[in-house]
C-alpha cells in the first residue's frame, strides 16, 4: 500500500473514533448534569412545599394544591407526597400520577437512609428526609423532566451534526494533507529512480527544512560518496600508469645499459637495481589495491603504530637516491619533547606512498630542488608541513588541486597527469587525516598533512 493511502486511512480511521468518544463524553456529562439538576429542583420543590405547609399554618390545602397545579405541576408533571415523623401523610398533590411503592420507600427512609432515587419509566422518583424545627418529615417527589429531556435530545442532534460535518471536513483535510506530504516523497522517488552510474548528479533539496529535505540532503551525500568512489575506481588504471611510468622507464633504461656492459659485477648491480625497482612497483600496486579495499571499511587500515619522523626520513632517503640534487631541511617544533608524540595509527606502506608523493612533488615544483619539512603536534594531531619556493597557485587553481587530472599553471613542462595528489588525499582520508595547500606569508607553497595521534 502506498504511503499516501496509509496516511489517509490512518487519519480517516482514527479521527472519527476520537471525535465519537469526545462527543459521547459530552452527551453523558450533559445527561448526568440534567439528572442532578432536575433532582435538585425536585428536592427544592418538596422542601418548599413542606415549609409553606408548616410555616403558614393557616394556608388552605386546596390553595396549596392550586399553587402546585398552576405554577410547577404542569411544568414537571409531578407528584409530591409529604409524611410526618409517624409516617402519616400530611400532603399529597392532586394528580393522576401515582407513586409506586411509597410505603416501602417510607420504610427505607425510617430505616436510616437519607435519600433514595430510582426511575419509573419516564419518571424520576426522589425521596429524602427533611429536618424542620427539630421534627423529621419525609418527602417523596415524582416528576417527568420533559423539558430537560427535550434539550438532551436536541443536544444529540447537534452532536450528530457536528460529528458528520467534522468527519467530512477531516476527510477533505486528510486527502489534501496526504497529497501534500506524499508529493515530495513521490518527487524524490522519481529522481532517485532516474539515477544511474552515468547520472549521479545531485537531486533538488526542498526548502521546507523538514525530514524530506534531510533525506534529500543525506541522499545527495550518498551520491557524492558513490560518485567519488566510482570515479576513483574508474581512474585506477590512470593512478597505476602515473605511479609506474617512471619506475618502468628507469628499469628499461637500466636493462638497455646493462646489455652494453661486460663486467659481471655491473651485471649483479643491475639485477639488484631491477629487483629493488620491481619491489617498489609492487608496493605501489599493492597500495592502490589497498585503497580500493579499505574504502569499504576504513577502520581496517588503522593497524600499525607509525613514527611520522622515521617515515619522513625514510621517504627523504629514497628520494635522495633517485634525485641527488634534492636538498631537504627537516625541523621538529620545539614543543615536541618526546618522539612518541609523533606517532599515529595506520598502514605504513600506504602512508609511505602518500608522503613520498608529496615530497616528490615538492622537489619537482621547487625552484632550486630545496624542500623544508617541519614536524609538530597540535590538538592531538601530528602536523607534517612541506614548503618549497616554486611558483604558487592562484585561488582559483587551489579549489581544484585535489581533484582528478588537475594541472596548474606551474605544471608546464612537468611530467604527470594530475592524479598523484588525488591518491594522497584518498590515503589520508582512510587514515582520518587531511591534506591542505596554502601560500605562506613568505610567498612559498605549503602542503600540510594532519594525522590523529595514536
């Protein structure tokens, strides 16, 4: 069943029940109030009649009956019986209405009951004791509250009308609201169904700020992550070619040079070089595959305890073998008092590739192959800063620095296709770290890597 129909059935099904219970409560409350009010009036009538009978001793009984007939009797269709303390009747209104079982009621009053109430068909019978000047009297009143019941019947019709009108109005409102609530969901569903691996564009987020807008925003975040992962998978071959192009070229060059050598010692050195190069390529390939694997569960990557300073020196040593002209200046911030402060959790092979890429870029884009490195600790994070004095990036170029195939103005005549920093960013994301680029006050390039301390 559609959500709209479920909401419609829920509102249409629950509202009449709740409204019916409320209206029934009103009816029964009014019926109880009518009864209590009528019995109070009947009590006051019997008490008043007794007082007239006792206080005005000379009043004629016929006159008193005439007062009953012309004032109250016709209104209430009542019958009043008054008895003295001995149970002798002292007054009875003239009426065809008879009180059933008056002697039994009188006996119950004498037995200690203060008041008695019961119904005889359409009539209410009320009996009670009246204390007057130290004497005890017994009164029995019987009447039919025609006017009160007419009002109650009129109230019933009003409540029925209110019920029918309210339910009809509620159905219309429920239809309208269910349509208004379901429409954004239907629109969102249609947009989601139109998405494919070739169409991962963001969906429109409603401006309502309600749960639908939150759901749309969450789906957009999911689309962004899916697109990012898909793009990375799609460009994995470009990563591999980018990372392996130089080592393969070096290996081929070394093989060609070895063919021209006749010295066995040089053959051995060449084979060792080939072995090291192949091991380096294997490490790069494994790292790229690890990125794809760990993207599904980043927590699996945080397995090793790594000293960032030792990792830095290891990368610098590898780069100086490849590029003897490279110059590195490494400094550790004075606030770092213990080498253990420079540790983090992660995959050493992956972080080695990331640091190596950033340092290699710093050399490649430096004006004089000089790179300054600083290690610091701040807010429970290890800060790895790399500066070079090459051409800086404009503000516009900085926004695309860590995107696929980005090439800035300073990359003219530089080898590469703009994928190295994307891989670095991916590795650091898996390690819950970040990488950023800024231009320092001195006008140099600065890459800053932040990793959580272990």
